[in-house]
C-alpha cells in the first residue's frame, strides 16, 4: 500500500528502515546523523541518534526525526500513522548501530 510508506520531501520513498544512511561524524557531540537514502536530497539529514559513554561503552540516549520530515509524512498519512511508522523506523535504525565499535572511538 503506497500511502503506508514513508517518503522524504525530496520524493524518495523509504520502504524499509534499512534504506536510511547513518553517518557518525560528530563524536564530540555524541551524535549519529540519519540521512535520506537519496544522495541528491536537498534536506539530506532527516534525524539523529544521540548516545552517551557510560563505563567506557556507547549507550543509546535518544533518537528523533526532524520536524520537516515528520510533518511531511503526517500530512500524507495522518499524524498517528506517521508517528507509529517513524518510531518503528527509529527503533530499527538504533538496533543496527554497531554500539561496540562506537565505544572504541576516541
């Protein structure tokens, strides 16, 4: 069902949480960027995952998509449906982060 799929405002349909790109660039901020799978997307960053270091290990803190991405999908799917799908996507993205490897970065 097409209307059940998440879409970036750039037009890219995102069928699965595996399609997002994640970029670990902000070590000092302890943040991972969630990027649109479309390399020519004008938004590019769709959200983030924040973490903290506890006892030498990277630990999930929070994850969120940015308002333009959420609003775009809420307008297409209704807020309740978009919120559920986007939360499921965030959970799946956070699970695929290599937390052990992230813990070793200095």
